[in-house]
């Protein structure tokens, strides 16, 4: 993009996050985060999250992206008792802490370094959850999915572990940006199972990796160029297991605000039985810092190979 930088031109973000226990679970093991990334004290920074035991957070926000960008994240914990919610909260808080400590203080702000810090933050979350799991018998075996989306330089950078999802709604259609790291998705990719069969499979929720269950993890890193009027949506499988992409797009098209979209989607998941915790984070992007989508431009998840440090 020639001329002034993307943030000097202005990228507006209207956002909201919502988490709900669902209809069949006794407690909520999901966590989420929406945060501007910038030095404390320079300006008020938008932040909304489900940490500190808050069962339901309702704070809509709109802000203009600064040079540090922003972070969106959904984590779905597992482990029984209270261990799952501990794991997901630790995932979210660690990623935010590392991005604030490492990226915000970085003077040479490049896209490569932003993406590198994001992956390192997710790696650190894995280490902390694994160490805590080993140190406390009541939390042994706990883990968490993680889908973290960093907004920087006119792009979305996606770091994923597990099966929480990120979607892009553009021109009225929903596009899944992440790929589920599950047994059935692996079978679909290998041609041994159809997508219709996968929906009925008893293994559809068996994930191949999660934060904290092993000493190390392979973070799936992809990126996408953002366009004006794009809508990003992150969710746990409590939503994606009950509401398909076409319905997500329909709800977003008809919503008056990000908060309206989140509430409607949570309601739909509960109407579908609410078998799991339901978490939705959405960000509506606009402003002269983003170009209109060119006619016919495909929406693709592009893998990012980081340069050697």
C-alpha cells in the first residue's frame, strides 16, 4: 500500500465478544480476549476478556488500530473439574502478556516480527500450561485449544492449535480461515472420510493436539490480507458444532452490530441443544486504511514461512 501507512490512514475496528456455558455443561471452560496492543499509559486501550471469573462479559467497543495492532483470541479448555477453565485462561493471559512485553516494546515493527512474536507467545502458553499440569495433580492432563488472530499492517495473522475456528465474512459469504486439527479432518484430507460422514462420526471432537498436553506444540500459522468491510469471527466448537458457515454469514449480514451478531449466534447454538460452552468474538473492519476487495479475489488461507532470526 503506497502513501501513508495503514494505521495513519485509519482502520476502524468495531468488536464484541461473548461466552456462554451452554445448555448441558455445569461450568464454562472457554476463554476469550480482544485487546489493542500498545504501551500502557500512552492512551486508553480497548480490552474485553472473560478472565477473572467473569461468567458473561458485555462490553462493545470501537477503536482505530494503532501501530501496535490488536489481538483477538478464543481458547477452549479441557481437563475436567476446573482444570479446563484454568488452561484456557492461562492460554489467553500468557499470549497477551507475551505480546505486550515483547512486541509492544519492539522498535523494528515488521510483519515478520509480529507473526514471530505471536507464534512465540502461543508456544509460551503451551509451556506454562504443561508445567502447571505436571506440578498440580488435580490439574494433570489439562489442555486448551487456541485460535489467536493478530491484526497488523493491513493483514490478519492466525496462529492455531486445536479446533477452535476463525471465519471471514466478506461480500455476504463466510470462509473458514482455520483448519480443524482433528482426527476426522485428517481423515477428510486423506480421502478416507467424507464431510457428511464426518458430521456423524464419534471422533469428530477428538483433536490431534492442544496447548499443555505435550512439552511442545506445532502452531499452524497463516495470514490473510484484510479488506474494507471484512468481518472476522472466532469461535469455540460449541458454536461451530451447532451453527454452520452459511448460517454464520446470514446472521452477520442481518446484524446491526457485532454485539447483535454474537448474541444471535449464541442463541442459535443454544437452540440447537447447547451441548458445549459457546464463545464468539467478532470484529468488523472498515476505514480508508483498507482497500475494497477486488472483484473475483479469492479468500485463501496462506501459510507463512518465518525468516530465520
